[in-house]
C-alpha cells in the first residue's frame, strides 16, 4: 500500500462492487428563508479496496460518466480518483474519478420500490422533484440502496456581510411522499451570526416539493 499524505490531495486507484448510487448534491442554507439544492453528479458507495487501504468508500462521478457507463448496484468496477482536500465540506472519499471500467455485472434489472433501484434518473429529474429532509438513521438503513436518497454537502451562510460559511452534511429524500419508509427526523438548526439558530422543521420541504402529488 502506498503512503498517503493526509495534508494534500493525491491520486489513488480503487476497485470494488457498487453497493449504492445516489445523487451528489450541494445544499446552500440561509436561516429558514432559503434552502437551495445544486446537483453535481452521483456518489457511488464501493465495497472493495483502494491504495489508501479503505475497504468501503464513496466515489464522486459526473453525470456524463454515469450516462456513458450506466453503472448500477451490483457492478464491479475499477478506476482512479483524488483524495478530498476539504473533509469538512466534501462527503465522498474520492473525487475527479477517471479510468472507469466495469469489470463484472451482477445486477438485477428489475426495478423495485421502497427502496428504488435500477437505472438512475437524470439530474434534471432530481431538480424538478425537489427534496424533503430525511432521517439519517433511515438513510443509513432502509434507504441506503435507494436512488432517491442522498447525503448532501451543506453550506450554511453564517455571515452575509463577510461571506463566512459553515459546513456540515445532511440527508435528503427525492422519492414519493407516500413511501412507507420515509421519516423526516428531527428539525435542523440553521445558525447565523449573533442570533439564535433558526429551526427548519419541515416547512421548506413543502415548498421544495409543492409541485408533486402524494404518490409522485
């Protein structure tokens, strides 16, 4: 195993089986007045190995890479990537993925419901649907293999005047409101300079998904 300098990003090789694929999302928050989602690509959870010695890790890929290769759960793939430079704001372990190859396919092409698996929606579909907050424990359990679930990189606008931001990770759901596994979890505090934290208690969920019916 090659030594990895944790103080800077380095290119590594990795391989393994895809456990799940979810949208790679960045969320900008400002108190409870704004929660804007940006869809950057996809995150693949891989079980295998890497030059870093990891046996389970997330790899960020672009929408074009997903459209070209059509990765699905069960595929064994290999590639390269760069270790993250900003751990406090980047959820995936490896970025700028390259040399992607499918080594073996063991996929089930039948689409299931709750959770939803199979061919992934384009990022425009996520954009149009909007997301609700999702309990982290549900995301880690029932929803981990669902392509409507996501762990987002969150950027909180803490001070507008000086453009100071704070960072964290939050779980979201783009799936049907009728999903029997869905739970919002606790409301989320949104801090701002020199004031108490505002609480996002689900009000913004209704605004973000107001264009969808119960079963959509």
